[in-house]
C-alpha cells in the first residue's frame, strides 16, 4: 500500500513538474517574442536603451501641448529610447541654448517643437553639424536636412473658414487673432488672406493677439476691448485653441453669445467642454490629435536614426469638428472623439514595418 501511495505521489509530482515546465516554456516564448521584436529593430534601436533623444520645447502652456508631450513620451517608451525634455517657456534665446545643451549631452536625436526661425535655424544647424538627427515640429528652421512635421496648418485654417462661411455667409465683419512669426500661425494666416481676397465682403474689423502667459487670459483682455470698440463683429477667427478660449471668455462676459461665433484650430477635452456649454459661441474647430502628432514626431526621428528618410514634410491630416457634431454624438472628451473619429486615434504617417506603436 505504501509503495502504491508513493507511486501515486510521484505521478502527481511528475504532472506538476510538467505543468511547471510548460508554463516556463510559455513564459520564455512570450518574453522571447518581445526580445525578438526589439532585436528586430534596425541599429541603433536594436539597443534602444542606449539611444538618447531630446525634445526642445518653445510652447508648453495649454491642453494641446500637454497632449503633444504625452504622445512624444508614449512613442519614446514604445521604442524604449531615453527621452530628455527641455522646456524654454517661450524664451527664444533659452531654447537655442537648450539645443546646445542637448548637443553637449550627446543625444542621438532632437525634436525641436515650435520656436522662432531666427533663433532656431543656427542652433538646428549646429546639431546637424554635430551628427545629430533633427526633426522640427511647427517651426521653420530653414534647413533641408531637417524634416518638418506639421498638421497641415493651411488646411486647418481653410476648413475652419469654410465652415464660418457656411454658417454665416460670405459677408460679415470679423475679428482675427494672430501673432506673426510663429510658423503654424503664419501658415494658417495664408488661408485667412486667401479667404478675404476671394470674399471682399468679409471685412477684417480688428486684428489682435499675444502669446503672453496665461495665453487665454491675455487674449480675453484684448478681446474685451476689441468687442467693445467693434460691436458689429459677428465672427472671430481664432486659429489656436488658447486664442479661442480667451475670445470665448470675453464673449461670455459681454453677453454676446447670440451674436458672435468663434472658429478655431486644435482641440482638447477642455475645448470640447467649452464648445458644448449651453449657448456656446465656439461653433467649430479643425484639429489633429496632438498626442498623435507627438507620436509622429518621434517616429520620424526614429526612421532617421536608423538611416531612413521620413520625407522632407510629414503631414498629419486634420479634421473638422463642429459643435453640432459634438452634441449629436454626445462627445465629452478626447477618448470619445477618438472612438467616433478613428483618424483621431492614429495617423498612418512616418510608419515602417518594424515600428512599435504605443498601446491604445
């Protein structure tokens, strides 16, 4: 009997050992698959932990730039690279110095996010001369060796203005929020100038704008004076969401929500809430998902690091988002928007067969 019990016990232990070995094998296979995926990336990303990249920022205030940073961070994490972040807080000279700091740090790649051309073109060239791969987002560094990632800013402006004409006709007095010298705003300005030329009864009653922090509050201060001095303004083109927030504050305070409509660019969860408020003057915006744009910047840099070429211009296509659409689809946040608009979840740009993507 004791021998039988020992045999039964040994059989049981053998089953346990087999199950354990099978489990270990499954785990080894699973982890091996991950390692193969990492090893399958071209050099130097096959040893991604030793690859350092830097994000050098000019603008960082507002929901758009927080979401953009999130996209940069998530794509960098998917690749496994070491990401360093430099934030100049709208100090052009400091941003140029930060590029030099990144060069001294020995980074392999740099993303320059916004900035002023005059301040950044020499700094960008110094990085290129040091053998560092550089990508620029929404800043013209006047360098053919540096790909430009953009949201098709001209199209953002054009689609927003087409919606303004659809809603208001082609004869109205408008306020225009604009700060020259910022590449995306300059590209959106091209659309505004074209629309005015094609529609002579659209009258530019006032131009104003500032990037002083906090931007929305600073714009609101200006908009109060503009609306008071120009009571016949019925449309405001504010092609940056922080601009639109500021104009909306002033419109709300003046009790002009039934008279003035706002058309903008960019979107965030806070923007969606503002557009969906009862009697909101914010009628439409045109946008890409800033997180997706951030991911595309890192992917473009990764392609360059591995000897590839993402193209001289990497364009993330924008989408028109109206207040009516948000209300009809009961969209409350960016997650809802992504579900209703799949193009907001991912842009199929700067892609390769080996490129890992962030989890969704």
